C-alpha cells in the first residue's frame, strides 16, 4: 500500500473505497471474504490512527469479528485474523480505557501465538503484539508480572528479526519502551541504559523519510528525558527537540529548569497546548498532557506571579486526576502533582490539609510502584515537617514502613543496596523530627527500623523457628523452605557482565520472576503466621518496650546526625534519655571522617579525636555522670555505641585529648563496644558446647609480593597457642596446614571462635567481593554469607579494614565484620583501617588471656570480649606507648 511508504492520508482513502467495493461483490460464502474483511478492517484501523475518528475504529472491529467467524481453528489465516482483531481491540482500549477490550485483546493475541510455531515468519509480529498488549495491561494495573512477561516476549521477537528485517526498528522500539517502563518501576539504571541503546539502534534504522522516524525520535526523547532526570546532564535533552509536541514540551520545560530562560518555558506551554488540542476529550493520555501543561503553567506563575496561570494549573491538575480512576497506576502522580501545586497556595490551612491528604493518598496508592510511593511519602514527610503539620510523624512512619518493600527480597543484593541508597537520610531526619517533638521513644524506633534494612531482612531468613515449629509445624517448614530458596536465589549481586545471548537474558529474567514469586510466598506465609495466637508480631519491628531490653548488659547510646542537628539517645531499661550535641553538625561529622581518612598519622588526626571528645564523649559523660575509674581493678561502665550515618566512620571509642598536661579520654570512663542495631544486642546467646572449637587462620607470606608479608602473624598464633587448649584449636597457615579457601569454609561451620590474621580487602564497588586474603585466593563475603555457623560465638579479624563501611549506605554496609555477625557470631573484633603487623601479638596475648582465663581448661567467656580488647588497647597505649594511629583503629 502506497500509504505505508508515504504516510499521506490521501493514499489511504482510495484503497478503502476499493476494499468496500470488493467486499460488496463478495458473498458471505465466498472463500476470500474473510481476507477482504481483514483488508478493509486494517485500512480503517490505519485511517483511525491518522484521524482519531472513533467510527473508523468501531467499523474496523466489526469487520475483524466477522472475518474471525469465517476462519475456524484449522484455517491457515486464523492466527492473522486473531492478531488483527486483537490489535483493533487494543486500539479501542487505548481510546476508551475499558479493561474488557484489553483483556479480550490479550486473549486473542495468546491464541494467535499458539498457532504459530517457532519457525513461522509471522511469529515475531505476533510476539510483539502480545507483548504490547501486556505492557498496556501493566500500565493500567501496575502488575509487575505483566511487564516481565511483556519484556520476555519482546526479546524473543527481536531475536527473530535480523538487522535487515523491515520490522526490526519497531521491535527495537517496543522492547526499549518496555525496558523504560521497568526502569520507572524498579529504578534499575541498567534497564534505562539498555532502553536508550535499543532506541538509538531503532533510530538508525529509520531514515529521515521513514514514516516511523517521528515515533522513534519521540521514544528516544522519553528515554533521554528519564536519563536527564537521573543524571542532570543537559546534553541528554538535546535530541528531544525533534520529538512529538508533548515530549518536546517536556524536554523544553526540563531545559528551562536547567537554564532559567523564560522563552523556553513559554515555548513548552505552547507545545503542551497544541498537543492537548490534538487529543479528543476522552483520550486516555489526556491526563498526562494536563499534567505537563499544568507544570509549565506553575513554573510560569513562579516566574511572573500571574495568578491566572496558577488557577489554570490547579484546574488542569484536578481534570488530570479525574481522568485517572482509582486503579490507574499514574493516579499517584496526579495526586502528588496536585499536592505540590497546592503548596503554592496562599497558606490557608484547608489548602495545606488537602495537600497532605493528596500526598497520603499518593503514597498509599496500591497500583503505583513502590519506588513511586516511597518518593511521594518522603516528599510528604519533608513538606509536613517543614510546615509543622500534624501528619509529619505519620508520613515518616509510612516512609520507613515502605523500606522493606523498596529493597524487597525479590531483588538481588546489589539492587537492594541501590534501592536503599534512595532512602539515605530518611531515618536520621525522622529521628530528628521525633526528638524535636519530644517523642524520644519514637525516635529510637525510627532509627531501629529505618536502618540496617538489608541485614535485618537477611537475618530474618535465618530466624530460629523452634516456637513456631511446636505450634504450626507446616508453616514452620514452609517458611524454612521459602527462606532457603530466597537466600540461594538472591545470593549473587547482579554485577556480572551481561552476555548478548538471548538465553542468558532469559535465564536472568526467569530468575528474577522466580525471586518475585518466592518473595510473595514469603510475605503471604508471614501473614498466615501472624494470625496465630501469640505470633501477631512475628518478624515485625520491635516496639520500644522490647528495644529497651538491649541495655541489660550496658548503656546503649545512639548517635544521630541530621540536617537539623546532632543528638545522642541513651537507652536504659526504664527510659530513653536525650542528650543534645549542640556543638556538632552533620557537615562537621562528615568533614571529621574525611580528615581522618586523609591524615591518619598526622597531627590533624589528633584534632579529630579532640573534637570528638568535646562534642560527643564529654556531653555524654556529663549527662550520665560517669566517673573515671579509681583503681586498676575497677571495671568502667559499659557503653554500647550505635553510630548512624557519618558517625559510623568515626572512632568514638578513641575520643580524647592526648596531648598537653591534662590528657583525658573516653576509655578512662567507659568500655566501648559498637552495635549496628539494638536488635543485635537481643540475639540469643550461642548454645553451650562442652568443648569449644577455635579456628585460627594466619597468612604470614603473600605469594608474589613479599613486601606485604605479615611476619608477626606467626607470633600471633604462638600467643593463641599459649591460651587455647590444643584439643580445641585448629591451625591453618603453618607449613603443616596451609590456608586454602575451601578448607577454611569447611571448618567454619563447626567453629565457636575464629581468628583471622591476614590481609583484608574492602571492595566498595562490589561489596560481596570484599575478602580475607588467603594462600590460594580470597575468602569473600559472598562465600562466608552462604555458611551459617550454628555454634558461633566470637570472631577476631586481625586484618585491615574489616569494619570499614560504604559512605553511600553507611547503615547498610556489607563489610567483613558485618558478614561475621550475619554468619552467626555474637561478637566480632574488627579494625577500621590497616593495623600495624607487630601490634597483633601484643593485642592477642592480652585479649585471649582475658577470654580464656589463667586456667587453660576453663570454659571461655566471649561476653568478656569488650573488656579484653579494652585491656589490650590500653596496654598498647599506656605501656607500649605506640603512636595513637596504631591503636585507635581497634
């Protein structure tokens, strides 16, 4: 058809006339009537796509239905007839928004695909059609399964269309659009980058005269605009200027946001208005056009102060909301946009209340993606807090409650870390707001549930089920089966380079689908458990009444840094006490960490410890009325520090003034330990064993680079041998027992105590590859995580940087010390940075002497680990007089 080459409407009208005439001359019993009906129906559908006249579409569907009736199941043209009718019904759904049309379309597409074997030349087109219909269903219902299925079909369709195939550009565009939708749902940049790549390839296949070139440009514009919103790179906007009116308007508006040029804003409004005029009143996408136009009008109001622009914008907001029913996944966007617009009102309480109500509804909208809901709930919390609105506490709680869903177990490890990076600062802000409101208990709960989400979820998969087993053995077995499967499928980090084979991509997508199903089963089973009497709080965040019990073995001090200020919260058995830290800001804490990393051995590092003394340690000591110990036999007060955010990178335990005539330091007043959460202090003690097992692993020589040899690790091992009975001790790293990764992994599950004296590697790009360096390779975090250790009691990591976290997600860091806690050890001794080799034996001697006691046959007491380390470090500091940078990292 000439129209397909030119895109001119005149070239379509004449064939329609000929098709009608041919149909009139063909009786109902004629064998070619179904083909003629299909031809006329397809031409009418093409005319509708050009003119938007519903009569053409309705007539097309009628002819397609008649054609289908004339092609029984065995007819060779039935699959084509099914596809044609399904496409027309999809077009009608896009026009009217009636889900029945979409469901019927998907059913016909599925039937058509079943009639086409893998070698059939029309299979790729049928796959594309079904995938497009599923994508439309996802866009309407928000069901991720539809999107994943759509992407799978699009990939298969693309694999069947070689570069020379005339439909390859369309197939590329379809897959790219589906991947863009997946990016918007999951926030995974890999989806966006793949989408842009496919759109660029599609554009290369559509030369300037191609009728689909404008669509390709339009699609690429959407993807580049999404990339701009992520990166803020103005260059991403430039290609958008050739796109459709609506997307061009969005791009010009985004460019205005970067440049502030009013001319660009006026141009955007013009494009939006023109695009809106081209859509009939009931057109489903008109709500999106309203959203674009109202944003531009609001921006113009902000620049010019013209109230008419503001009133028009609010009107468009309300119209857009009316066009998106309750089940529409983009209704949350319209609600959020209306809320943001209402914030610009005159400050009337009714407007603010409506604004917060819109934010609340947007955050709770069931068919919106979790990423979208979280973004709106956090925006709600921020605005409510800034306006001192009564809903602020509710908004913070809602945002924190969404975190486990944001980093859901259906994501692999790296995706969960990326998702949690979006929540950075939320728990600190929520805590700070609760403190300002005088709700100190709630502040502790916010910090407890809003941090370490990654590790909390991981530990839940290994939670003991003994009590549940006695009440509901079937549910206990089901939970254990699902948790084992989830742990196995989510173990990798998704960082492997993705080969181009379709099979590999399918495998990854099937794995993601499997995780999603497992995650749903996990959550459904948890709901069932919580319906049992006495299990209503099973694996739910602990209340403050339970969290206070964490202070049974010492005071717990949480340190919080937010934009509004820094605070300490002291948790005791009876209450939560607030200690303001007025001389410290979040910026200062970040700067202190930077200084310490850059100048560890310089005088500036002394200054850092001094600042920590005056701004953190002394205010806490004064508020708690702690006294310096008078005699050597006196045991100082035990403090469990729970540092959050930038505090996690600071050696609070070493705070002090070490120069001058009157030195003073925290260790004179208290024995310091660290805990990632209050929950960790409530973990059950390890089971009693008659004969503890200790695994000592040293690596005195580094193959290939003897400059890195750790000669003093042999002396460390000798010190361990002096305090640990031979029958309890397994040694690796000697000539008789070299350190092999697999050998260590085989021995770990039986160990009560482990001691590693070797180099450690911290990989911030790929945390699962952080490792202890052994003789034949690296003992990585990922390998340790896969080995739960039933009798684990205490781990000593006499290696470099075993407790150093990631600045992007300080409370979710995957480092070696945290991994040992996850593996089951109740206590871990780690280092914040590289330790000095010759200090190892000194520390180990004092440490294990205190743990194992003077009687070598006595049962070791791992609860004395903090006292033991305190004594060992004090010996380095006061007796050995080593430079402070050598002891401060312990």
